[in-house]
C-alpha cells in the first residue's frame, strides 16, 4: 500500500485529471448539462479513497450525493420530499425492464444520470485499485489517449490541449508508480532527498518531451477535421448525417423536420377513460419540402360545455359516445388542450377564472387554446372531454374514387392536395406504382400505409438525416435513407397521397400512453400515463361521406380504426357485422402475442415478459423495498463475514468424517487467517507461515497441523483416522480467530 503523504496526493490529483479528460467532451458532444455535478462527484470519491474513509461512510456519502444531484437535475421537489423519491424509484423499476428488453433508446434521463454516476463510481474505484495496489496505470492511460484521439478525429471536439494534458499527467503517474515499485521490490530508502533525485529528472524529461512534441513539424491531415460520419446505407451518408439532436416531445415548430432525437420519459398528462386512444394537439396543411406549416389562422371562441367548432363526423357515420378526464403534469406549460378525434365538448376545466375563461379553437389547424378573461394564456390542469368514436363501414369508405365538385368544396380540395412545385417526380411515380391496382381512395390510402411495413424501411430515432438545401424531406426518406421516425413516415404518406389527388393533412399529438391502473375496479375505468416519449404524428385522409379518417403509417405503431365489414351469407337478406370486442389492457397485452401456433417458445417468452411487466408495474414498491432490505442485509453479512464464517466452518466440518477433508479444511483455515488479518506473504512457505501463526497465538498447533497437511500433499493419502486426530487442532485454530 502507498502511504497517504504528499507524493500519494499528487498521484490522486494526476489520476483525477486523467479521468476528467473523459468528461470534458461530453458537454460539447451531447446534450448533457451540469457536468460539474459529475466532476464534483469524482473529487469526492477520490478524496474519500485518499483519506481511507470507512466503507460504510463512503457508501452513505456517495449515495446521498447521487440522490441530491438527481433531485437537483430532474425534479422540482426538495430532497426530503417523498413524491420525487417515489417517482424516481418507479422510474428505476421501469428502466430496468427496458434494459432487460434491450430498449436502450427509451431510457429516461434520470436513469441515465444514475448509470453515469455508477460508472464514475466504478472508474474511481478501479483507478484507486490500480494506483494503490497494483501500482500500474498504463492501461487506463492508453485508453484515455485512444478515447480523446478518436473523438478529435471523428467529432467536432478539438483535443490538442487534451492530448498534452493527458501525456503530462499519464507519464507523471507512471513515473511515480515505477518509483514505488522499485522501492517495494528493492527495499531502498524512501527519504525525501531520494524522492527528489527521482522526481526532478522525471519532470525535466516530461517537459522536454512535451515541448519537442509541440514544436515539431506535423504532416497535413489526409481527411477533413472532423472526418465525415459514414454509414453503410449509401454513398451519400456523409451528406445526410444528422446535424442537430433534439429531445423528443411536443413542439409547435415543424418548419424544418429531420435529425436525431433522444428519448424523454418525463410525464405530460394522465387520463381516465374506457380504453386507450390517440390524443390530438393540432393539424397542419402546408408541406414546404422541409417540413409543415399552417396556411393561416381562424380563431373562434366558444364556452365551456358548448360544442367545439371543429370538423365533426358526418351523421352517416355510426359513433360510440365516450368521455375522458385529463390531468396534465406540473411540467406541462402549453395553454393547449389535448383531445381525442371526434371531440364534442370540453367540460369541468381547472383552473377557472371567476370572471370567465375564453376557450378558442383555430379552425385551420384545430388547436384548442385556453385563456383567462384578460386573454392571457392559462395552462389547463384538469379537464374532461366528451367525444365520439366512429364505427366506419367498409362499403361507405370505398365509395370515393375521385374528386367530385358536388360533394367537396373546390377550394378545400385544393388546400389539402397542394404540393411544392419542386417536389421530385419520382415521389408521385412511386405512389402510382403502389396503388396501381386500387380504384378508390380508401384502398389507395391503405396500400400506401402498408407500404412502409416493408423491411427496407427502418424505424430509427438516432441515425436520421436532415435534408440538404436542394433536397426534399420526403424524397430523401423514400429513396435515400429509408430510415426515420414518425415524422418521416407520416409526412411521406401524406405527400404521396396528395400526388394522387387525395386530400390529406398532417396530425400532431400523442399516442395512448401506458396503462397504470384501474381508477375504479367496479366501473373498469382505466388510467393511462402519457410521456414525452409518446409524442407522435400521423395522417388524416378526407372522405366526403366519412370526414377525416386517421391512418398510421409509422412502422411499429397501430391506431386501428373500427370498421364493420359486411359479407353476404347463405341468404341474401342476412348480413353479419363484425366489430372487435373491447378488451382490458391485460387482455390486449396477452392477445398481441397470440398466433395460431401457441407452442412457439419465442412467443411464450413474449407472453411471460408481458406478465412480468404487468407484475412489476403493480408491485414495484414492494419489490424495491425487499430489494433494498436484501441488499442491506447482504452487505452487512459480507462486511462482518469474519465474525460469522468461523462458526459456519465449525458447523460444516464437525459433521465430516472422511480423512481427505483435511485438504479443504486446511485451505479454509488459511482463508480465515487472511480475513482475520494474518496474511501470508508472497513466496512464504507453509512452514514459515505456520511458525508465524504459532508465534502470534503462542501455540504450536499450526505447525503440527501443517506437517500433517504437507504429508497429505506429498503422498495424496492419509492414515485412517487422521482427520479425527487433526480435527481438534484445526478447530482450536479456527476458534482463535473469533473476536
């Protein structure tokens, strides 16, 4: 072990600077904020290790700091407020499930921060172990050099100064550790004058090397800096690389779509309803080639409990009346209502202005807003909505085959089929190719919707391109990258249908979220939670006799509409109507995994995983409490193992009668002496070690037992009754280690 003195302090300081180099690029290359919180954690960890603080206090201090940091970074409540702790532990449980499912992209920011703290904790422990015990740090030094040079080559991070700092710190640490190894091996003097004679030449050598390296001429780079990011998709990948990383969630600016985003599990709202449904925020009607805009604004005021003035379902469409109650999260800061398609009324809104609120709907984009009597925006916190779920009939959906001025306003039709003049012609050619065999608008829309399920299209949130100045967003996705998320899929479907003369609009909002619980077991009303990860976009197609009908082209998503398919039976007057039954959330999860071959082991595993997730949702608090209790008990038992293991060994070997048990018993005795603090030195013979033990305990029992053990090692046989005779010696020695 290295003594805690000025020299070891320098070792710790230089090791800290090496680890710091791993954190410097993070804030520049990612959206990680408050990097100083992690740096402070490293400082605390190194300080606790340097001062050799007891392990219990190390754990307490680090855990408290981690909780304090996560609370400050991600929660508004105070550290000692129970609400955030409950949410945080719930978040951990959910993210552990995502880890098991290898769904890395959906991990929450809180859980990522926790994992980063744990990683830094392990890194500090490993560095301390390498420096203090192994007295070697070359591997970590080499990895640091590789890390910063790769980032310098392939990212915008400039590592010129970082390389110099790393070389200085790395060679200084390795030089000092070499000195300590020599001192230990040769047993030479450790006087300060001796240390100075070593450190002065080391410092001079490092300084000269660094100065020569900086001043020396260097070859010009072969590639630009940074080297363009390349993918295996196509030759234009370097031009299509994403430039900006955004956090997923609802936003109002969609003029420039594309680029990657990171997941965000922060909740937006909860709702109580009889089933899961999509939630609209707004629609947009102008495609620019880069994104979507709204053609204008036509706000109309209405009162609470009035019919909302949005395009309603025609009377020819059969509907089911439903209602839902919404509670927005405290972090939701828009004055817009989220609502299901087919909305009729907004009810029981809070907070209410005593002098009257103003409800407004922009009939151009169908965004519903909330204001007080002074026209100031107000965020709705609690409200209820009444809406209608349409039950379409297939025979009605397939009636529209072309634009008829008698059934649709010409200006309306032109508005929702408008396209940019520079839209590449191959977009229309592809749409015509997909729908060549279809004769009506509905079948054409379904054909385009199904087209994106082909294997060549990939749902991806990370490696998503941004169109160049002369590129079209939809054209790029359809023919070049074929990789993206909901905005790519929905925009492409809407534009392709417009090239066929079918009116469409782009819809933004949220998917139905995750089932939490039943609000009332008797009524069966279900509670769902919607997070930023549920932000979504889809397509609505207009049919003159059916209104706006939703479609879901995004791969992996499903917003199925209810359609009655009528078929003629044996009698021409007999018709059968089939509608899907209403299912509870658990039934939905189980039914989604069923196929005609129920013996498929992979599908069985999926069903087991669905049951496991539901169990974790309902019992995560108890499991977390039991896990913490078990971890605490296990840690305590491990820490005091030197006190209970002797009793365990005495019990185990008391019932063993065979003579060849001597070998295992003697080895267990050596391990117990090691735990007790009587370590056997490297290259020390058993006879010498036995004499050391006997002198420590003032006995000759260890020497006598060792003679018997050596005979066993050399001959591999023992006279009958040896273990019975030597067991008393072994037991007496074990008892001496019991404090």
